[in-house]
């Protein structure tokens, strides 16, 4: 697990946090993609090669980039919230997370919860308008589901909306 506590998000720290995200899954995917590309080239099958390149584009510009934008949306809002003194950026082999320290008002927690998925939905709408044939917009629009109570963004949104004006302490990571 990689973890770093920061007072603000800097580009280098953000890249160290986001680039290796979900590396076990991505390692298997990239190994399979490379092997399939080699087979496509060796067997002179350009359609297979093109399909693999499309999958790679969806991995990089769809799956990975959508989650990076989602988490950066949370981090930027939390970093600017009054009372938040620091952020802990964490990366496990299958998960990214941002944990604020200090205290936060309900409305700031609401906006932090909502803006991660909404940033992705906004990008998805732009992609849908500009390049619907790429189907990349689906990755971004799917982030809207995180606003439901099944996910922590949706639960945080509901709890913080109920405590809109209240200020409450934040739990930091276990010491």
C-alpha cells in the first residue's frame, strides 16, 4: 500500500498516487494485450490488432482516466474546504482513496462527495457530444452510479446533506 499525507495536491504527488492504480489488473491486461498484438502481427490479422488497440485506448482513456478524474475531483474539493488541514492519498493494489484530516462542514462534504462522480459525468457528456462513436463516454457516464446509496459517495452525500450547516470532526487514518 502506498500512502502520503499532504497539505495540498501537487502534480508530482498526484501522478505518484494515480499512475500505478490497480496495477495487478492492469499488468494482466497489458500482458494479454501485448501477447495478442504479437499474435495479430505474426498472423497478419490487422483486425485483431485494431481491436486490441481499441481496448488499450479504453483502458487508458476510459477506465483509468475516469477514475483518476473522479478521485482528483474529491481531492481538489476537500483540499479547498475550510477546516481540512491535510489529505491522505492512499493506493492499494485495487483501490484509490483520499482521506481528509481536520473538520468539515456538511455542505463541503456534500460537494466533495458529489463532485468526484459529477466531474466524470460532465466529461462523459462532452465525449458523447464530440465523439459518440468512440464509446469512451460510457466509462465516464457510469460514474453517476456512485451517487447512489450503494456506494460511499452516495451515502456521504445523503449524510452531509442532512447536516448541511454542521461542522464535524474527520476521522484520520488509524495511527
